[in-house]
């Protein structure tokens, strides 16, 4: 696996913790381990979180519809404007 593969499987994600107009927290999404468990590293601290923990880290609380609060940033769509 080369670097471009690695970058491709690590999309940027953001969350505002489910808070409208909240501070946006950025991180990288990736999968690891046998079960391909999803993990997110926040940019601000370089700490590892589960998606639920990442939303909470962004200032949110426990949410049922987790992925509605996590935005996957598509780099390819930026710069095409
Ligand atoms: Zn952080």
C-alpha cells in the first residue's frame, strides 16, 4: 500500500456535535483491525475516537443518528469550483 492509497482510505470528516452553528471539529476517518472498526482521529489533539466519541468531542452529546452529525469531506469536490 502506498501513500496515495492511505490518503484515499482516510477521508476528512467534520462534526459540529449536532449543534447548529457550533464549532466544527475536524478529523480523519479510517478503519482498522479485524472487524474493520471505524475510528476517527481528531486534528486538534491527534486523539483516537469512535464515531460516537468524536461527535461528543465536537461538543455534542449521545445521539442515535450518529452519521447525520458526521460530515465526510470529499476533497475531490473542493477545488473543482
Ligand atoms: Zn481534539
